[in-house]
């Protein structure tokens, strides 16, 4: 049956299920009485939807709460055991794979290091090696948690680069900075990973999955619009103008900040990433006379740079969290003077990043800019304060006065959490139904658009 606005009864039922699931997920446990005003649905619609979801095992009782003058009201919540998701972060030094239940509680994790000692940085991203790590890691987390693959709602993967889709191969990755030219990653995973054919893969840019996580569960909650910046070996960003939407990845690191400037790893000259990414920052430190620890990876080398620039006072902890994991006791080290070379490189980097933030402010006028990624977490709030000062100096005064710049709050797991949200968000959009259980008529409106686009 089609209504006047073109929506069917199935559309309405799915939208009602989505509304109830989302409110229970983000605001629950809630009673049936509270779900009415929270979702805008009538009490009859709430009762019908809740009865369906309870019967399907998606929603369960979670105690009760006293009511004013009546019987206690039963509280409801989304059942954690009604499904699970895998989130993958194809990072710059390692691949992190995590298995989550439906409420994003971690059930198992594994990490696979990527080789960083090759003369060609593209070697660490050799496609066969990455696919092999994913195959083994996915099998490991399912085995560790003793979860059957049939319970998976999907596998989300955050990758560097631009992700396109084709009817033949699904998600195809164009990762110029890592040497990936139209890599059919989804097809390769389907051919290699031992999962049922019905389990969907959701592959997207890592900055986008970071943004999704921060908007749902982190420092982006409550914001109407935001730009979430991923600061690692390179830099990327996700622009969000719908708090529940997926946002869109932008290649912010490849804005030209200096004509005929330093050569970027993408091959162009003068990119922001060639000055502000951690890889370039460390290279500039070496060129200026800095001496990173011999054989150190980028994370350890950045820790050494920060320790040189910001030596700890006796008896105090250093600000950069990851740097404290190297086994040193900062309280026993004598105070030394800040290294002028390290400070100079950081100051120059902060100005370039500030100018890049100003571009984001002028272009998108966001309510918030949030910083994540392993390098962003190491540099911390002290460095970000300097960056923010330059950003407001270079940006137009009106949008600059209305933006809050701060750190993300989800830590190093943000990309994997965001990747796991990709299949979860689709599950919610379908009203809590798996894609393979729906008829064409029951699928969300956007699904027909995707089908039509891919058919051409």
C-alpha cells in the first residue's frame, strides 16, 4: 500500500522500528511510556514496535522504574547479544581488528604490525600482505570470542585514500600515498576471508570512520556540524553536517599550502601533509639536525621529538600519553632545557596546521573541529592550543569566533569503533533487519538509489 507522499506501509514500519532502536541505543534504558515523546510515536505504535523487537530478540527488559502513582514501568534496552560487528583500522604502522557486540562493547582484538624498515614506504602496504593480515585477524577475533560468523552484521574497514564503488568489485581503494591504484579491496576480501557470502563489507576512508565514531560517542555528540581531523603519518579530515549521518571524507592533507614547496608523498609539491603530517614533521626534524632514536618507528620517534621539545619537570608525568609507554620513569629524569631545534620544528608545524584549520573554518564554518589519530593524541592539548591560535589568526573572524577546537575523546580505537559503526548504522536504517532478510520493497529508500547507480 502506497500513501500520498509515496511512502509505503513497510516504509513507515521500518522508520518506526529505526526510531525506537536509535532512542533505546543512545538514551536507553527507557520505558514504553518514555519512548512515545522521545520518538514522536503514538503509544499504540510504540507498543507494536516494541513487541516486534522483543520477539526478535533485538530488545530486552532491563529492570523497572517507579511511576507516579502507578505500577512500576518496565525499562527496555537494545540486547547486546543480538548481533556483532568487526571494525578494522588499516593504519600506518599496524592493522587493528576488533570484534564488538551490538552495543559496541569489545569482545576481542588483535593487531598485525606493518613492516616499517623498507626503503620504499609503499612496501608496508603490499596488497597481498594487508589482505592476509585481515584474513587471519578476522578469523582470530571470531575464534577468541567464540562467535559464529553468522552473527556478524558486517565488517567495517577504515583505509587511507579515496573509496569508490563499482558493480563488479564493490569498494575500490585509490590510495595514492600508499601506492594503491584502484585496488579492488572488497572483492579481494570476499575471495580470501572465510565468511558467509551474506556478511557485508563496509569499506571507507579512515578519517570518515573516525568522524563517525566521534559524532556518535565522542567529543562530537551534541554538535550540529563538525570537522574531525585524523592526524597520523599524513593528515585527513571528515566533514559532518548531520550528527547521525556518515559525513564525507575530504583529502584535506593535499591542499596546496606552498606553491612549489616540499615534495609530498602523493607526488605533488607543497601539500599540507608535506609540512604537517608526522612523517614530514620527523623528516624536517632530521634535516634540522635532530636525532631520532636509531631504528625507531614513527610513533617512538615522535615521542622522542616531544621529549626534546618539552622535557618533563622532575617528579611530573609528561603530557603525551603514548610516550610514557616506552618504559622510562619520567619522575627520575633530571630537568633539561628544551631543545631549540625540536621546538622550532613544532612551531612551524603548528603554523601550517593552523593555516589548514583556517581553510576548514572558512570553507565549512563548522561548530567544532576535533583532532584524533595517533600523532594528534601524542601532540596533545598543549600543541593544539598553539594550532588554534594560528587558526583563528588566519581564518575569517566571524566563523572563527563560532568554532570550538578540541581533542577527540575516543583515543586510539576511534577508527575501529567508527568502522564497526558502518554496518551498525545500516542495520538501524533497515529497522533492525539484516540486508539479506529484506525484500526489495522493504529496503530503505537510499538502497534503490545505490542499485540504480551501480547498474549504470
